[in-house]
C-alpha cells in the first residue's frame, strides 16, 4: 500500500507559498444554514456552497494547487505544459489555473462530459479533446501522452498530493474556520480525493466524514466492501458523471481510515435531490454533487442530532437537464 500523502506538500498547500497562490485564485465560499433540511433530518444542517466557487466547483482548489506548485518550481525557466483528464469540473479548474499561471493546458474529456463543461473549459483557454467513451479511458489517454512527452505533466483529478490537499484540505480548513463546532461532514465520493483530503483535517478532531455515491457507479464503496482498491472499474452510466471511474491505492487507504461509511443512492434519488435543492433550498446543485444531499433525504439517521455540513460540491448543471427535472422529470416531497 502506498503512502496516503506527503506531509511536506500538505503543509505547503494548506499553509505555505502554494496556499497563498491558491487563495488568490479561489474564493471563500459561503457556509449557510439549511433549516428546511434540518427539520427533515432532525439535525442542524449547513451547506458549504462550492457551487459558488469560481468555475462552479470545488475542483478549482486542487487544480490551482498543482499548477501553482509547477509554476513555482519552474521559476524563470521554461514552464511545463499540462494535460488532464476530466469529467468537466477538474478541467475547468485546470483551464483557469493554467491561464492564471501562463501554462499551456490540454484537457481530455469523455464522450459523456456535458457540453456546458466542455464549452467552459475551452472558453478559459485550454485545448479540449474527446478521448474515449468514459472518464477512465480519457485518463488513460492523458497519462499516455504525458509519459511520451518529457515536457508534458499529467494533472490528476484526484490521485495527487497537491490536488488532494488543495481540494479537501483547504476546503476542510475553511469549514472549520466558519463552523468550529461541526460534528459531521457529508461529501459526494467518486475517486475519493475530496473526502480523503477533508478527512485528513477533520477526523483527528473527532469529526465524522460520511460519503455518498451513485449506486450505478460506486468504485470506492465496492473497494471498501471487498477490501481492495478498484484501480480499474467499469460501472454503469450515471447522471452523476463526475463521480464515475476508478479509485487509487492512496484514496482507498484514505477511505478506510477517514470515510468508511459511503451511502449509495439511485438515479431517481439523484434527480429528486437536484429538484429539492432548487425548489426547497434555493441552490443550483449539479448531478455529481447531488448524492450527498440525496443520501440524507433517504436516511438521515447518521447525522440526527449532529451539527452537519453538506458539501454542495458543484453547480454546473446542463440547463436543459434542469428544465426537464423541474417540469416533471422528477417529483420530490418537501
């Protein structure tokens, strides 16, 4: 089993020079109470609105950390070029960060990546290419390109010290500064980098991290159930395309230590959670963020009586999909 994270990198990303660069590029997102959800769940529920982050997702934090570190290391020398694979949000973060640090970026997406995210990545100046039918195929192609080109650096969406510390570590520190007496944090889980990074910061403080994944594509939950990391994984298609794909040995180890409880939600529950978020909570919640909310709407026993933060990890939803759901594609009780 490989180590979970590099302490020196963690310190630099969460409190050093890289942290300063990331904070200049990102914003502190609101943490707001959700009394309607609190009444429904019997908990004191707060929402961490990463859907209001620049690029519309938490993913900017980790991408900015990785690319800031590359730029600092390069100094006045020729800067590296970067390539990434993305279901959408990581690509947006890579594109914005690369533009800020004047680094050339290429983002490989799968055929499943929503057009709104592809267009956003291109608008931020990165080259966008479709490579494969799934996220895992796009990642394999990106890694192959980096391996064949010494001047090209692969920027992982989840299996990277800088990315995990940026996405999860910095987000956790914001939550702790905004709500020091938080008792539980609920997080959507795909590859596991966000939940793992949050866990590093909060679990030693006695704060519980609860995960949620689509049952159609749940590599981390299956890894935990079977006691081995699914570093290649073929699940079924899910509306929450940003949570599709495999995990890594590193994030699997983090899951065992920090967030072994991962609830599974159906595609209908994901749709209902998006509608509930919009109509009842007044927020835009994309499908890949919705499992955290859907899990609590289904069964809130794990947080009942606790001061709980739900991470609304992104808000980049296709307008046509949202219209479809709001006009009868899903019904949800308040």
